[in-house]
């Protein structure tokens, strides 16, 4: 899987920046298919390279904890998978490490719940055309390319690749000339030498190399000549991306545009409602059927229901039509929510084996558009499809869900930061659109507490900037992410109302 083409003329990227977050969305054929979030002020660590100090080696678990300067020690497994040109799945034995050793590691997964980040000693440095792996020895070309392009690029890089470096040739390399590819290869190698030199001069824990910010990462990894546009609503991010592309892909600079409209970018492009639905476990299909997406510690279960769908002439036909629609929507939801790990899809039971095969074929065809690594197993006799997928961001599920601290882990709730930012963004829209100078809002007790404590500065800054006043009162009957405008008017009218 993973050979799909995200670079059609029907594809666009939109990136919006506000006081709290960078948010980007990849849209294909009018639908959001990938979503990226990076919180301002939150030091993003995935992809960063550190000089760490080994704190605790567990021989029995073949792992160690490493201090890289974060709040919690990171987790390192003692095995690493290294690709080789002869045997790409060869597992090499890692050099033995001991307590207090200084080692270079890269964060591969962000901290989760109460667990620290996961790190690896297998370092990768991504560019637009190449991904460099220091202290490895392999050369592989993107599977998305034609055999002719694969052969051409393999031969080219075989002559350029130095020893003791592994290389993945990315899809975008097909559009670059030899001079630009060679320039990026040399740049990545020089970057690694600089990282090593800095590690020799510093003491652990120490940040050695920071991954690019979200606007550049999205442009580097997704933008292509076939795309319609990359629209950004913030001048600084726009200029940063233009500077990057001027150096590495000058022909694409014209694709990047600064959005200056009055309406929020995501609303203007019609994707905000799609993104709001990511918090819902139920996804409604056009036919009236629905998907129910439930996450557990072990796996994600997706149940297909006919619900209100009565399109078929009989139960079998209704099940078939609902399953077909679900087979198209499920891959989009998986990409959009960036669901990783084990996924089990429970399609509606069908007796006809031909129809089962058709549903499975549609599912595989749509999963093939995914950039991530996906493995799908055949449908079982009772309509179950098991699959595995590697999360791209490594944190999207945690952005929308955390284990409820008050119900012993029986359900998931919105994390404090996510809940607060969703409310502040909605409040900002209300204050900007309504002419009243004062508002009385009912909110959930949890939200009121967050605004009075964790996010008081943001709340106060927002109402000060707009020159309006907002009073919050709690209502136990409201859901945690809901609020109601009880009264709006002048400050005197609010006082009289109270």
C-alpha cells in the first residue's frame, strides 16, 4: 500500500495560523483528507535530534531510558531496523550502551499520556527529494514512481551516494534535475557532520537539530507541480515557505499564495466543518448509513451500520450499497484522523461472495491513496477486515482524545488544551462577528475552570483585544465543549440582566 498519488490538479493545501495553533489541511477532490496541527508555544519534538544521556538500561526488556532534557526521560529500544541494499529487512545488532553514556538519538514519537517520548538511534534527515540515514548502507527509490523513473534515479544516486549513508529517494525527485538532487544530498550530509561536531562540543542533554516548522514540512512533503495551490493566511509563514522553495523548488513558488480575505480561510474553503466532525465517533454517510469509530488501548474498531439507509430493494442490496459507500469513506477518515496501529472494520453482513469482493476491492483502492504504510488482510467470512497502519504525525489521536481521569479510563474526553483552544477560537469568531459589547455565556464547569486558571491569560487577552466584555457562568447540563449565549448587549444591560 501507500502508492497513491496525492498530487493531482484537484489537490490543494490550506494553512491557517492564529494565536494558538498552526493548522494545515490537504484537500483532494473537494474533501479534506489529511490534517496537521502544531500548537504554538508547545515545543514540538518529533524529528528533533538530541545528545542524550542514558539513565537506566533494562537488559531484560532490551531497552533504556534516555534523558534528552524533556520533562520525562525518553524510551529507547535496544534494537533498530536498518535497511540494506541487499537485505532490506536485516536486523542489525546495536552497539551495547551503559548507564551515563552519551548517545545521539532522534524523537520518533511524541510523549503520550504519562509516558515519555520514544527515541531511536537510527537517525533520518528528510529533504524534499531525499531522506538521508547516517551510519547505514542502502539505497531505495519511492514505490510511487514508474519502473523507468526508479531505474534512472537509482542509477543516478548510486554514483552520488557516499559509503556509510543510507538513502531513500522521494517521489518529488522525479521532477528535479541532477544538480538540485546533488545539492540537497550535499546539504544533508553537511547537516549531519554539523550535528556530529556539535555533539562533540556539548554535554548531554542537548538539542542538536530541530525539525522544520509545520508550514515548511507540509510544503516539503506534499507540494508538487500538479497541485493547484498552497494557500497561507499568515505573512511570516508565507515568507518562510517562499524562502525554502526559492532554494529547493523555485518552480513551485508561484503555487504558494497569501490569503488576505476577511472570512477565516478554513471557512472560506469549506473545510472547518469537516475538521469539527473529527471529534465525533459517529460519521454519517450520504445514504443515511453511518460509521461508528471507537478507540481502545489495543486497537481502533470501525463499525458500519445501515442506520437510516433504505436505498436498496432488499436487506442484501442495502447492506451492499452501505458497505460500498463505507469502503470509500473509511480510508478518508483513517487518513484525516491519522489513525495508527491495528484497525478492525466490521462491515454489514452479506451473503454474496461477489459483492464482498467488490467491497474489499473498493476499500483497497481507496487505502492505496494513503501516504502511510498500510497492510490489509482479506475479509473474513463474517465481514471483518483487519489492517495495520503507521501513524504519520504520531499524535493526532492524542490531540482529540485523552483517557477520562474521573471514570477510571472507561471513556475518552477532549484534552484540556484542545478543549480550551476550540472554545477560544469560537469565542473569537463570536466577538468579531457580533456588534454587542458585552456577553453572558453559559459553559460547562470544566471549561469555566480552564478559562479561570490554565487559559486565563489567553481569555483575558482575547476580550481585551476585541474591546468587549465576557462573563462566564457554569451549567452542569452542557457538554464539555458547548457554550450558549444567554444574553448580549451593552455593559449596563448585562449588569441589569444579572
